[in-house]
C-alpha cells in the first residue's frame, strides 16, 4: 500500500514540477558531466532533458552488454544515456512510481531506438516501487549494475530499498549512485515537510547511518568517488534546515564478501588502459587512481573489486590472500577543506 509520503513525492514530481526550472533548490543539479556523456545527451529529446531532476553523474564505465537497472528513472534521461552505452546487446530497465514521468519516458523509446541505430528497443520503463522491486518484476540476481540519481533519499524505507538492490544484483554486481546525504540525522519535523522532502533534502540519510545500513546488509566496504557540498540557494529553505549540511555523493558498492577493514596481503593491481574513453587511467574512488601501466599496491578489498567484477578484463591483479601483513595503509586524498566542512572517506579503508 502506498504511504502518504510516497503519494506526496509522486504528486511533487508528477504534477507540481513541470520542468527542472521549477525546482526550489540546487539539490537536483548535475555538474561535471563527462564529454562522452555530453555528446550522447545532446541527442536526447528535449522533453526528456527538461524533466530530469538528478544531482550527479551515476553512470559507471564498462557497461557494454550489461543489464542495468535505473531506480527512479523519471523522464528516462539516464536510462536513454545508458541505452546508448550498453549497446544493442545490453538491456536497461527504468523503474518509477510516477505515471506522468513514465509516460514521458515511454513515448520517446521509439525515437531513441531509431536514433541509436538499433533494430529493436533495448530499454523499457516499468511502474513499481524501489522499496519492493518485485512490484516491477525484477528477479533475484538478474542485474549487472544498479544506478540511481538523486532518488534513494526519497525512499520511505531505506533499509528495504537497499535490501532490494542487493537482492536483484548478480554476484559481483555494482551499485553506482549519486544521492543527497546529510552530515547529521534530519529531525522528524523537517522530514514531514513535503517541499523539503520533494527537493531531496529532508529524506537524506546521515552518512554514518548509510554506512551502518550497508554493513547490516553484509556490504562492509563501499567507495566514495565524488563529494559536492549543496549550497541550496533558497533563503527560506536555508533558514528551515539551519546548520544541517547536505552533500551530493557519488558512491559505488559491490555485491562481494569483503572485509570491514582494508587488509594487506601484498597484492598489486595494474590498469591496462583498455576501457573505452579511459586510455590514461581509471578512477575507482577518491583515493585510488590507477595510471595506465603503473602497478599499485592495493588492499584485499580493492583487489577483489577489480578482479571479481566486470572490471577484471581491464586489470592485472597479482597476488593472493595466502599471507597477511596486517592493516593496509589505505585512505582518501588529503582534504582541501578545513574546519566544519572538512570530510573524510566513507569507505572501509
């Protein structure tokens, strides 16, 4: 049964917002789009772009031939981008609960299929709830990659949503999301504000609660690839939220049995430079940039992320876990921000 909050969110994105110009804050704004993605986005239908409300870039590399699930697919902007990237042999499934957004996405499937030169559509849009993906007929271990762009904060049951994500991911599959997080727990009074919730603010998880939630699901290490402070730029809303700081985070996590600390087994990884559009290096997270051809010592978790996932063909990982050398000295690059805005890594390193 649909909750009151779900109905409010559906109304906000289905009727109150007509384009992204109607948003009241900058929480749903995307910056630093890769050049290769911009070229594809330039070919999408204007209506799809006008009704896009994402907060980051949630499209990982190496998706050719993959089955990708987009949670809260909205007008289909990211799903159509992925449709081009996965190729004709890949498959993209968008799930959304808002009829108006689904209608926008569905009426542009044929146009994009023809524009990409495909004989048949490789993208579909299903109505369902992200808290229960069975409502969209998503089977266990059926998806290579799950993406979501500024939607999971709108979930009324975060634990159920993330549980469903790792149910539908295949072993070794990847969750890659951009979403809004808070530097503290948001008070219940603010959570009940329909505008703050619809603007992707008051439903934001406290980042440490996100870490704890994943740990309870058996995901003991996740990686942060980007962090951007949201400035909101609305005096009335800034007054309401007070000292709470909100961040757009891009996060990746894998369906792997990893350790809760980065352990040293003497392993090393070398990026082969063979990923399309990434000939010079590969960024795993905020403290792992692999320069092409240069071996890098890595912890056991990082070695598994590179060797037991779809990234394996693009790396040479040397060593095993027969011998343990203690904790691995792993961590993010030094923060360039001082004082109250200084932040650390969110991964298990």
